C-alpha cells in the first residue's frame, strides 16, 4: 500500500517536476548566451581604435547638392573652409573625410594586375577620401611611406595610402610601396588599422578591415556625386579650445565659405562609437534581463515544487502515524 501510494504521488507530480527542469535548463542556456554577448560587447570596447579621438570634434555636412557635383567645387570648398579653421586660435589641425572611424565606410571593387595571386580576381576594400591633415587630426600612425601632400591633385599621379589589414590580406610579404591598384593608383604609404563598422566580409560589427585612403583632390566629379548621395562627409578638428568655441568656429568657417550650406550635426568620436554599438548593447541587456527573469521563474517553480512535496509528505506521515506506524517505519 505504501509503495502504491508513493508511486501514485510520484505519478501526480512528474509534470510539475518536468516543467521545473525545463525552466532551469532554459535559464542556464539564457545565462550562458547573455554571458557570451556581454563578453563580446566588452571585447568590442577594448579593441584598439588605432587613433586618438581626445580633443577631436566633427561636423557632418550634406554635399548632395547640384552645386557640389563638380570635383573642383568640392575641393575648393574644403580648401577654403579648412584654411579658415587652421587659422583659428586653439585649433591645431583641421581636415575633411568621407567617413570617420567607427562609422560604416564605403567599399569598392578593385584589381591588383601585378599580383600573381589575385591577378584575375575582383577584390573588395573600404575607400575613404580625405584631405592631407586627416591622419594628423586623428593621430593615425604612419608605418611606412608618406602622408598625402597638397601637391597630390587631379593633375598629378593618382596615389593611395592603405592600412595594415589591406597589406596582410592582399599584399602579403611583398613590398607595398609602389604597388599599383587598378594598374594606375600608386600605394605611397601604409598606416595603422582603424576600427570601422563593416557591412562586408567576416570582420565583426566593429573591427579593422582593408581600407584605401585617397586624396579628396583626386576624386572625380561623378564619383563624388555618387558618394555624397549615400554618405555625408565630415569636417574634423583637433582643438584645445572648449567645445562651444570649437563648434562656433566650425559654423563660422562653413558659413563664410557657403552661407547656404548647413552643418548637420556636431559629434565627438566617443559619441560615434556609442551609436555604432547601440544594437549590440541592447541585445546584451535584453538577453541578460530575459536570463535573470527565467532564473527567477525557475527558482519560484522549484520552491513551489519543494514546498508542495513537503506538505504532501507531512500529511502522509501524519496519516501513517495515526494508523499506528512506528517512527522507524515512517522514516524508511
């Protein structure tokens, strides 16, 4: 009779026990996934940026305008605006770039006709047009060769500066300086890797990817028209002056060159990185909350199952002892 009673009790409780086991298993899986996401997010924040963003303020511009479909007009605007900024007290360097670190950069296809390995293949790389002071504003290390000069114009030899990832992926151990991209653009320098939000390749949400920097003065009008349709270039300055003073200097420089061109937004590089990682941050927080909720529910379920079992057993012990069972028999 006792065995039958225990078997009956066990049969009644197995669905609840199975549910608690499922809850605990799910909470463990969610906790493990949340831990991995949080670890990944922490890793993204510790990746070497490859630049120094302290004291740098950026101003986003929209050049998707019929007045700036001509390459000479774009170059003249940059030259005039940056010239005014460079003469402002407190501003050390001023430059312009199509995209900034931690942003999604434009990518393009190219060929390496002098490469035995990639001669017949179309390759992919980020491409960023910049003005000569870009690397000094961001303090991006020049590893080999030279930076851009004012003499790198539309009439001179087309040149490019590539990053370390480009050299590792496409050039290997061969000498990068002097190599020709698409048979005409000469590699004149190599700089350190800079993080970008990548939308191609298996580089992760924020990591260095192969990149080519080209002088803004050597861009063609049709290319600039296409680029500015999808990307808003930025002016960036390294300044020791207060942010409010630097913002006003940027507004004044743009207004004096083109009063009809508004400055879209002012951002620091820390703000750009935070915005780039907002999705990863939300995913980590959401999964952590769900894991904590699942753990709480499994704990409540386990407590309820144990409490119900204690009540059932206590009632059973009372009945057995009332019917004359000895203490030893009840314990057995």
